[in-house]
């Protein structure tokens, strides 16, 4: 993997493949560049696809106390690496990071996000506060496995599946990323859709959800699309948070290539 230096001196590891207009994939909780590799391979015939290890993960550094602004600076460094402008696709909490980056003024012409985990309803906000506190306690106690298990349970992974994962070789890798769960939690604030900040996002934005995702998740994506000045919404039949790369890839290719052509024509 190549590396680029973020503003605070932290090295961010990334991989570039394919050819065409630049497209950066921003992974979600417990994800790395390797997690996004299958989707990147499907998009590489159309784009110069950049996948990266967000700070604190994989081959990237983790300088200083965490701040959302530092992750925005990491993304800015990657955009500089590909020529100063790019399209972006963010998965789940990676979508929340991408939205914060655009609200901060990063040069992104087109954005797509999949199920950023906002929880705008009153019951959801209360659950978010409780989850934040529980995660903080687990990480403060050094219970990395417990933090990973708690995150998986909250996101709907069945207990029997978590049990199998604990016995598999991949569990050690997930535990090594456990501290970054606090980073993803911080990205979401109190869980509300940040309408005031998103009002400044002028890029065309596609907000996508899965048709089999829970109704509160789908409702949150509709609220997000409504909050964006140029937002549109799409539901992918049969999909859940465990999104199939072969399903989302043609949707992204159509959105980014077609809308890029429209922008150039205008």
C-alpha cells in the first residue's frame, strides 16, 4: 500500500487501482481497505478507485487524541493524492464521515452513502446515548472483545453468528480495531441527522438503503436525503446492512458516471 501524510503528521495507507475519474471508498466500523477490496475491483474498470485504512486501522497511523476533524483531514490528503477533486462513496459510518467532510468544504463533486447510522427518532436517540456509554465503559476497561461483540449485537448480528466469529481467526483482527469503534461513535454525535451542517452540502448526493433493513434504518435514510439540498434516495430490494458488492457496484457506476456527464454538460 502507498501512504500519504495527513495534516497532523499521521501516515494514512491507501491502495489505488483502475483507471478513470477518481472515486474514494470510505469504509465503516471495523472496516479496512481490504474490506472494501471486492467492491473496488468491480468499480476499477470505470474509475481510479482508492481504498484506505482509516486512522487507527491496518497500516495507517493514529496520532493524537481522536477528533472528527482529523479524519476529515485524512480524506482531504487522499483527495490531494488523486488530483484535488474526487467522488466519494461512504459505507454506514463511513458515510457519516463523508457527509461531515463535504459539510467542511472538501472538493467532492458527487457523493453516495449507504445507511449512515443516524437515529433521529426519540427512542433511537436514547438508545444511542446508552450505546455510547456502554461502549465507553468496555473500552475503558480494556475489554476489546466485549466492545466488538457489543457493536456486532447492536448492528443486528445474531448471537450464534457472533459465537462462531469469536472462534474464528478473524476475531483477533476485529479486536485490534476495537478502539476505533469510539471514533465511529463520535462521528454520529447524539445520533440526529445534522441538518444545519448538511444544508451547506451542494454536491449531488445519493442516499441508499436496503429494502430488508429495519424500518428505523430506512426511515433515517429518507430523513437524511430530505435534509440534503441535492439529495435523492434509492432503496435496493433485498439488501441489508451486509450489502452485496455486486448489487451496489452498478448503482454507483451509473450514478457517478452519468451525473459526472451531466455536470460537464451543464
